[in-house]
C-alpha cells in the first residue's frame, strides 16, 4: 500500500535538474501573470469600486426607465368594482380593460332538443374572453358576466338579457 | 320561469343566461357539477328546470343518488352522468364562477340581472314582467 507520509516527506530532497528548471519557468510565468493583471487593473480596488458603482448606476437606470414599461404591458390583476350609473343600473369598473365578448361562439354550438344554445360542454379554450376583438375601458356588469357565459337560451339578438345566478340547493 | 320562457324567451324578446353561484355548501356544489354533467349531454336546461321543480315541491336532498335519479328522469345516459359526477372535473370551474359573482358584491341566491337591473331573491313573474317591459320600451321594441 502507498504510504502518504513517505510521499510528503520527499519534498525535502533535492529535485532533479530538469524539474528545477520547470519550476523556475513556472515561477516566472506566475510573476508575469500577476504583473499583467496589475497593469490591466483587474485587482485594483479602485477599479473594482468603479465597476460596482457603474453596475449600480446601470441598475438604477434600467429600473427607472424599464419598470413603467413592464407594468404598463402586463396588468397584474383585474379589480372589478360595481357602481351605479346615472340610470341606476349596476356598472362594473375595472382597473384593466376586459376584452369584448363574442356572442358568435354560441352560434357554433349545437342546439339541444329544446332549441337552446347550451354551451356547457364547450372546452375551456372556447371561452369568449379568448376571442376578444376589442377592448372596453368600462364594461357593464352585464358584459363582464356574459364574457364567459356558457348556459344561454333564447335569441342572441334579443333586446333584453336576464342573467340568473343561482344555487341548485 | 316557465312564463318568462313562454312569453319572452320563446318570442325572441329575452335571452336568458345561467351562472353558477354555489355558495350553500358541498351539496350545492355537487348539484352544480351535476348540471354541468347534464350539459355534456345537451340537457342543461331540462336538468335546471327539473332540479328547481324538485326543490320547490319535494325539497329532497340532492345527494348523488337523487341527482342520478333526476338525470334518469330526463333521459340522460346514467352511467356517463355518474362517471362525470364522480370525477369532480367541474368543481374548480364552478368555484371560480361563484367567486367571480361574489366579488361583484352579490350575497344572496337566487339573484337576477335584467339588462343590468338587479332583482334579489325568487320574485313572482309580475316583478320580472314589469322590468322586462320597461327594458323593451327603452330598447324601442
């Protein structure tokens, strides 16, 4: 078995001539590298400080100019507030625009035996919100509720819409 | 509901939309899920009418057996209905829909919006008739 202590104690013995030359070359190369690094400023504390300050300033600039653009492009959530309008009707106000619902989705659904456009079996990717074509800054509460309505009966062009929200119990 | 359907929905004057507002516990959620399972077989409205009729007359418990019985009464495929109901695949959707309505400030059930005019609770036909007629007049019909 190899004895580690024997191996380490061999460091006190004189090296062969060729190995000594290699060590000299290695030492001179290291000195050259250190000298080059110092000249280029890589280890200069002033330069490190300058780099940190520059990075900090760059971060501030990016935050100042970039953050408003990111917030404007990506609304984090929609808060709906219901307020009465001048006619006493409930109107939904949102912090972000909601896409206009597309009533044409119901026309593509097969009518059931009672002639109703029941969209209950529609896949999730057929929701009207996904088919929005234009934005409305202040949709009414009706539009908000109709945006993803699936159970509809009657004529889509009817002048009056009743929305029932109910519990079967 | 039947009079509203006869006089307004079937005549093209009114469009009627149902939204789940299941806030009365697990039984109401399960009933709403059952209605979605009925909708898979294009019988949502028949199931809707039958459940409310049953609640008005018998007030029976809406457990899975009763829901399946109601589904059979309107000719649904019982096995497919039970499989759908047991899967619970509509529970999250119904919870979200109910939460969205709750976020609008609605607290009681049933509730109705007639062109934005709110009606709270189960009201007689005449209440609906008056508001519908007002809205039809406003719309120039």
